């Protein structure tokens, strides 16, 4: 810290974080050296301010049909800058000009799920997440592209065949279902026998 003239009996401490409790000590010094520090002052909280740090790691996707799942890394407590902290989630279909805005009032939240039957599977959305507190709205993240949930496969695998390999085992094979822009990728198959 800056050394203050010996005739001065007060100083302004700058570059502190908003809405954080601090305590202070004063140390006297001369040409011989530095003395013992004073006892700590009482705790003092700085005033609240609009938050300036946006959430990071905006991602999402997955979820069920007709859902848009949006996730983010929560903002740490020391960067919330005041009471009444929450998140602002903004999204729009890729190519649209109108943003949909949602408020997530929980400080611990790291996810928002938008449900709407009009959402087609695997549709791209532009998404940004911001912050607010009782002092006002803060910074928004940069835009991320997130896809809505997939639909279930609409067709059965073709070309199923079975080959006996032992007295207790049968090998079953089939042609894979091709990737479909609307239903997405196939994550697995279920083989049934009777």
C-alpha cells in the first residue's frame, strides 16, 4: 500500500470490491523501521453495485423433445456485488431478430429449461446469459449456439438377421439407422427376443 505522510490521519482505500466485508489495520513507520499494526477495525461492507461479471461456460442441449436446455457456470459470491442476485437468460431461434427473456431468481442456479411444443427437434438457438441484482442488470455473456432436444427415432432398424453361434448364444445384426436432422443421432439399440 501507499505510504501516507506522518501528519495525515485518514486515507481513502480504493479498488475494493463491491458488497464485500473488509477490516483494516494501520502500521506506523519511520527511518528505523515498521512498528506493530493496530488492532483490526470493525468489519465494514462496501456498497452494492451492478454486477459486472457474466456467467461463463454457456452450453446446454439435450433434454426431451420440445425443450431447450441452457446451462452455465454460476458467478461466485464475491462477484455478485449485492443482494437480490440472479440470472437473465436470453435466447432466440438462429436467424430470428426477437429475443425471449427469462429471469432465474435463484443465486445457486446453473440451468434453465424452456419448454414449448413448437420447438422442432435439434433446432439451433442463439443464447446469452446475464446477471442482475437489486442495483440493476449487469453484463451479458457472448452468444452461444445451443440445440434443442432430439426426438425419438421414427424408424426401425432394417435388415435384422440372426446367426446361431452356440447352444446358448445367437448373434443378431442389423443395418444402422442413418442420422436424421430432426431426430438426431441414435445412442443405442435394444435387442428383443422371444
